[in-house]
C-alpha cells in the first residue's frame, strides 16, 4: 500500500511557487517604496529650497517697499519744498518790484530836489551879485 500511495497520487507542492511569487512581489514593492522615498526626499529638498528663496524674496520685497515708501515721502517733501520756494520767489519778486518802484520814485524826487537846489543856488548867486553891486554902488556913493 505504501507503493500505491506514492505511485498513485502525484502530489505536487505548489508552495514554493507561491513563495517565489510573494518574494518577487515583496521585492517589487520594496523597490517602488525606495523610489518613492528618494523622490519624496528630492521633492522635500526642492520645496525647502524654494521656501527659503521665497522667504528671501519676501524680505527683499518688504525692504524695497520700505525704501519705496521712504522715497515717496522724500519726493513729497521735496515737492512741498519746491512749492514753498516758488511762493518765496514770488514774494521776493514782488518785493523787488516794489523796491524798484520806490527807487524810481526816490530818484525822480532826488532829481526834482537837485533842480530845485540848482535854482536856489542860481538865485543865491544872483542875490550875491546884486548885493555886491549894491555894496559897490554904496561904496561908490560914499566915495563921491
């Protein structure tokens, strides 16, 4: 009967095939997981680098915005100063025109006074000549 059992039934053991298939699936799974881990590591490094660059650019933008704000304030201050200087210039020009008018008035007054002085000097000279003539006539009349 021992021969019958052995010879009549051919039992094939399928477990080694399952083990080989499971091992192959496990190796493929490990390979895929390894690839995913490498890709995840590379992507994490890329994202970290991009985050640091983004932070750097954000700080640069903030500093440029501050600088722009300061320049705008400076520009507004300079515009106000230009306006004030324009107002001062207009006031100085009107004052200059007023003083030029005053100078012209004083010059004409001075010319009139000088002509009056010359006329008075001429009258004084005429009076002196008359006095000298009268004194000469008196001396002549006494001498006669």
